[in-house]
C-alpha cells in the first residue's frame, strides 16, 4: 500500500502542463520553448551570446540572464577571465567558447546557435594590439555582419551616451561610427547608449576615493549622468524580448559634477576632502602621453579630453530628461542611495560602522523629478 501511494505521488509530481504561451517563434530563429516555473533551474528557451562577457558590465548581464534559465555562451580570449561566470548558471547553462574579434570563423561559432547576441566589446583606452577603430568600428561591423549571415534574431549593441561623430574624443567618435556600421549590417539591431557606470568595480567612485587629483581637471565642473551598472544589466536583460530597430538612451537619474561626486565620496567615507590643485590641461595631456610608455593601462590623452566634456542631457534643458528607461521597464537608482556599498571599504576602522551621511547639496535629489516621471510612465505610482 505504501509503495503504491509513493508511486502515485511520483507520477503526480512529474505531470506538467504546457500551453501556447510556452512557445515563441522569433523571426529568423528556431522556436523558443519555455519549461519550468521560471528561475535559475528552469529553461527559458533562449540562447544568448554575450561578447565582452569578461568586462565589468558583462558579468552582471550574464548573471541576470542565467538566473532566468537562459543558456549563455561566454566567449573568451583567456579562459581564466570567465571562470567566475560558471557558478552564475545551472549545470550546462554557461557555455565558454574561445574567440577572437578578428577571427570571423570563431565569431560565427559563438553566435550560430543563439537567438540573442549582446555586443559589449570595447575599452576606453587603446592598446598596442587594438585601436578604437579596430574594436568599436571594424570589430562591431564584423560581429553585425556575421549575426546577419547566421540568422540571429536579435542583436543588441552597447555604445555610449556621448557617442558623436563630431566629438573631440576619439573614443566617442569611434562609438558613433560603430553604431552606423552596425545599423547598416544589421538593420534591426538595438543600440543602447548608457551613461558612465558606477558600481563595485567601477572606475568612477573607486578612482575618486584613491586618486581625487585626477578628477579635479576642469576645476571639477564637468557634468555627468552616472548610472548604476546593475540597472544597465537589467535593461539589457529585459531587451531580450523588447523593442528592436531602435536606439535607447539610458542616462543616470540625476546630473552630477565631479565636485559633487568628490564631496559624496568624502562624506560617505568620512575622509577629509581633497585639497589637490587643478592640473592645467596642457600639463595633464603631456603626463598622460608619457604614461603610455608603460605596459599597464594608465590615464590616456583621450581620457583627459573626456574629463573636460559634459555628458549629453546635463544642460539646463536636459536636466529633466529621463531618457528611454520606461521602454526597458527599469527605474534607475540614485548614486546617493548606493554609494556606501561601494565606498565603505575606504573608511578607517574607527569609522567603518558609522551611519551614512550625504552632502547637504545632494539631499534634496534623493528622490528626483526623474524618478517620479519614470514611475508615472511605468504606472507604478
């Protein structure tokens, strides 16, 4: 009797119902069949390739995709660079594959079985092997052409908020040129333009906490729209089934100057504010040029130029500009609400557990007009 009831219980637990909602047929791709209640151990039916997965944004995107039950192809040049990505998904969900941005055959192998391809490839400095044009233009074009030839359903190309063909920065000009070649090679591609990132491994708040003098350029008056990297990763994850053939601008929720961010870092860490002098631009350019003689990355002349350039949407007219966050279903977080998570390690032992203090000039922006606008657009208020 006990054995019979046990068999009956097992039979009942193995019964699963399917509906038409579990079947999706994307254009130019194989059918996507969802299985399971959702989550890490389920099967979303999607296969995504994340090019540039070893970078700062890539690890967060891979984590969010894998948690949905998506099989993620993680191309690498050095296998050790993607070892930390394996635990992010269930068994078999993370698929490492070797690749090279100049090898068309290896790129084709990485995207051949995917219905979504994310191109996150790109660094903010040039190396002896790769220039901005090699990566942001020629590399992006090669990836888009191969995705088109392999009948990939969706290509999501990450650019930059300040991409412009007329920019004084070679990095921003190459990003703009990359957008054009991607649109030409893959007309239905989605272009994403995020603002500068802040997060655990960022080069913004962490750099300000260690080398504040490098952020005093332009008298620390440069205006930017910083955005949490987790919000960008969530937006990219949502775009798996989102709009295509469009360009999405994703600026941060509030306008900051380098000075206000330096004040925030000083306030959160309980460290004395920096009284470092402002280095003249000509001297800083000469120092940055000399720094290129070493083999590890230091500040480059192009980065110095970018320290003098305001982000798009930071003028008086654009301060209330919310970008396209409502289209991706994400409400971005203010940097003041999250800064302690990234900056606590810069506190002394005596101040480590002290409460968070925010500069008086930023307290009124904790809940900005931007956030209320996005909440209204998402019908969450």
